[in-house]
C-alpha cells in the first residue's frame, strides 16, 4: 500500500517533524499490529482488545499513552517484597506486540516491566524529547508503586537516546535516582554519527524506496536547524559518554549493523571501563538492528539471564 506524505508548516513547529509524524501515523493506521492486551487484575480482557498472548496472567496500568506498567499477577502473592522494576525503552516505531518477548524475559526473572515509548517528534524536535524525559523521571520518583523498586534499564536502538535525555535533564534528586539503577542493558545502540541517527529513524519509519530521500532530508534539516537539533544531540551524546550511570552494563551489538558503529561502541565500552564501570558485551558477526533477540534467541536469553541474575544475587535490596 502506498503511503501519503505531506508537509504542514506551523509557527514554532518543525516541518520535518510534522512530515515524518504524518507518515508514521499513516503507517500505523495502514498496518495495525495485534495489540498486547491491557488486562485488569481479574485476568479478563477488556472489550475490543486482542487476547493476551503472554503465558502469564498480567495487568497493565496506563499512566499515559507513552508510559505503561506491566505486572505479572502470577508473582503477586509469591513474595511480599517489592519486585524489581525494569524500565524498558524500546526502539522508535515499535508496537506493543513486539515488546512481549522482552516482557516475558523479565517476568521469568521476577520483574515487573515499565515500558516508556517515544515518538518521532521526541527525536526530531529535542525540546519535546527533554520534556518527555522529565515526565518519565518525575513519574519514577513520585509514584510510590515505582519509586519503591530496585530499578534496571533495558534500552533498544533509539531508546538509548531517551535514556541520554534523562541524564541531560535530571535534577540533583533525579540524578541520585538514576545512580541507584542496579544494571543497564543497551541493545543496538545508535552510535557513530548524525548520519547513522538519521538512517535509523528513516529505516524505522519508511519503506526502503523512500529511505535515502528521508535520510538526505533529515540531514538537511539537522544542518538548517542545528541549534534546535544537532546541538541537542551533541549534548546528549557527551552526557551519555562522560557522565554515565555507574552500575554494571551489558551491550548487545553486531558487526553488520548500519546504525551502530561497532568501533565507536567498543571505544565507549573501554572508556567506561576506565571509569570503573563493569562492562560486558555480546556481539555477533551477523544480526539485525533491534532484532538480536529474534535472530539469536538462545544466546541473547542466556547472556541476559546470567547478567541480570548475577546482579539480583549480589546486590542488597534498597529503596530507590
């Protein structure tokens, strides 16, 4: 099916942002995926929603259209201690259905999962991305059912950009919360150049035929609005590189990923190790951007389970 693209110019709003947002929304309407059921505590499925395909009874608490807490009800009565919380930052344009495998992995490890999604506007107009990050930080600090948990982070692709924005905009108190993150996982981190970032967004939101056009358009957009785009990206990258969270970190990556410069990533890993951070990496010669779990399920699962389990076993429980 052909997609319709249009540009609308509104005062103080990025035309490129509106252009890609309209194409993204059209794509969503044209190709609706099966939705992950938002099941209440009773275990029944709300009318009009697809059945839950996870092998667990679950409930979903929606804080907004972007923020959702997935609770494994089968673990609710097994322990009175607060379960650890996984902050899952998925790739741009991902659907609820595609989050299920990650949710299932962490359910098996005894977690509840908080999914924080981003839109294309958060990336293309960074001021909105910073506000989105602030809202997420405020939620994690102010909601009692979230602030009382041991916190872990798992970011995929451009999801790492949202985490960088959280680092940039965090207040002193919010930074203290981030420093209490017990472990970090970054999968298919977009790193290396602005062109790689543009390629990542274009590939997520367009057909292969239109991808080169969108990449060139975004690079021109970044150049023309440098103070509103590229300068913000540079600040986020520098903060991520130089002021990281100092908990153990695991990177999943592959050598043939066009959106992740593995040389730059390995330099980042070495830089963090010199800062005293415990760093692990799992790489493949051949894989798919944001598709490592799908393509290498057993290796991915075993590596993740080993990393997370070691942290759960070795770290004392504490209130965030």
